[in-house]
């Protein structure tokens, strides 16, 4: 997968989490759990992107 595609996928997933963030701000604690899960996934995706870019740089 290209770095561009990886970044776009991450953006799409964060945009999906935005709806749950709005619900969380209104007091929905279950939505907060989904936001935390999405943030953990974003953290992992960001690390994968960093590794890919580093590998591309070194090759």
C-alpha cells in the first residue's frame, strides 16, 4: 500500500470517529469508548506510516 493510501485511510477513519466525538461531547460515554478505540487505531496507523516512510528512505 502506498503512503498516500495509508494516510488517506487514516483520515477517513478519523472522519468517521468525528461523529462519535460529537456524541461524546454531548455526554454519551459509549461514544467516548469508540473514540478512544479510534484514537488507538490512528496511533498504530501513524506508526505504520512512519515505518513505511523510513523504509522507503533507507532503500
